[in-house]
C-alpha cells in the first residue's frame, strides 16, 4: 500500500524520488512475500509497473529489462483462471513492445503481439480494461505492419482499434487517444491504396 501511495504521488507530482521509493518498497514487499503466496503475482506486477514508469521517465534499459523479468515472474506465479491474468499479460506486452521500440529486435514485437492477443482473449467482453488492451494490440500490429508491410497486420490493427473505440464510453479521457490511433492507421491504409 505504501508503494501504491508513493506511485500515485509520483503520478501527480512527477517527483522521481517518489517513484524510486515506491520501487524500493515494492522490492521489499516482493522479498517478504512467500513464493507460494497468492499475493506474490500482484506484488511482482506492481514492481514491474514502477520499473516501467521509471524507464519511461529516464530511458534506463536496465529498468525495462527488470520490469519484463518481473512481469514474466508474475505470470508464472498466476493461476490460469485468475481474473488478474489478462492485465499481467497486457503489461508484459507493453514492456516487450517498449523494448522493441528501443532495440528493433523483431522477436520482442512478435512476443508482445502474442501475449497481448492472449490478454484480449482472456479479458471478459464487458471488462473496462478491454478497450485499452485492444488499443495496445492495435499498436503492436501497426508496428509489425511498418516493419513487414503485411497488409493483414494493418487490417487487423484497424479492426481492433475500431473495437476499442466502440467499447470506450464517450466521456472517457482515453477515447481521443484511441481515435487518434485509428485515424493514423486509416491514413496509412489510404496512402497504401493511393499508391496502388
């Protein structure tokens, strides 16, 4: 809870010291949690989220690598029927996609798409998390299209982005981001069609 409070304060103030302290506290919580505890996956996920946030702020690859490692640990410790599993898969996908954006290694993008597809498949259709997971999948598919030129990836990105837009309430602060992603994908398709 202390780590969450510090993370929330970091989100409001941007003070990197709060995020560093949150990560330290999350690490202590993970170390103090027995390996068979049902609380271990969520504590690992919290640690991964803190490390990912610090990577986004500082660009330190060590934080991203550690975030991916602890997200993978969280998944290994999560029962297959856990309602938290889709969120953990989505977080791992985001981490892998971030590493792909930095290094350009195609296997990171392939794995990111795979785990995000699993997250979508395991997310209940009425979940408020489904639009963001679909959006993340669309970003991954568009990135793969940019690398390979496979039209199927662009078509699938358009489809999942449209689903994200349709499932998002009109007053959601995320809607503009989803619409922008959809517009960018449509513009890419338009350029492709014009070139033909």
